C-alpha cells in the first residue's frame, strides 16, 4: 500500500511598512488573509484611494509570531529583518506595558474571542462573543488591564464602570501574575458615592 503525497499549503507572508506605532499592509491579499478570516487590522483608504490594512502594534506582534508578516528596519529590505523580540523592543518605546497587554490579548484570542482595539484611556480592548461578526454585532466586554505595582485608582474604576454601563458592555479587569498568566475579574457595577457634606473643587 502506497501513501498518497500530502499537499502542504504554506500560508503566505505579506510585507508591511512601519509608520511609528502602526504597520501598513497594501497587498490586497491581506484583507482576505488577516481581516476577513481572523478580524485582524483596520481597513482604511490611503491618499491614493486604495484600500489598505492598518495594524496596531499588538496585532503586528501576533502576525509576527505566526510568521505572517515581513518587516525590515527603516522599511529597508537591505537592512535587518525584524523578528518577534526586536519588534517587541521597537514598539515598547510607544507603550512600555505592551508585553503584558500582549499576554492578555493572546490569551483572549486563544480562548476563541474576537478582540479589537478599545476606547483608549485604559479600556484597551473590546471583546466579542465567540462566533460573533464584529462588523455587525456589538462587543460584549470591555477589558481594563491593570499591572503589578500600579494600583487601581477608585475614581478610574468608577469612570470605566460608567463607560461600560453606558455602552451596555460588561467591564472586565485583567491583570497578569508573576508567572505571566492572565487573571480576569468581572466588575458588574461600581460607583463612588460622595458622602454628605463632602466637597470637591472643580
């Protein structure tokens, strides 16, 4: 009995251009390879009216780890090609907490959730239910990462809670322990009540 040869399909690698803390992929195949199948990147039109994909640093790290994107120092192919560690070092200059955020991001994706950029100001990720269509459905969770040695300010938590409630989403506080394991805490409702007689300067 002879074995039939197994056809091995290699996933394509696409070249990107680094612009500060973002990466741009102009190759049209990127839409199908990254956006349509894995919901990675954001579709925009460039100055020439062409559709391109814009990736945040955390998405670039994911694609690099999966060997799906090719990037070079100074966008010059004659210079050193970035690997995961060098990309992490490069992007950390824009966000010193990037590594811990990446741990949370990757953990959520491995659990099968669609993870998109959040609203900023600490709410770093919007998370959709498994199997959701992020272009049609709304996110279910807002992720608020906190880090060791950086205690949560009650007023910040109150603010995040209000944003989550107003947008009808569940607030999740995510942290990373010393073993680089993500831990999640659900915040159903949090509100600071001013005690009678207290005054705040405006």
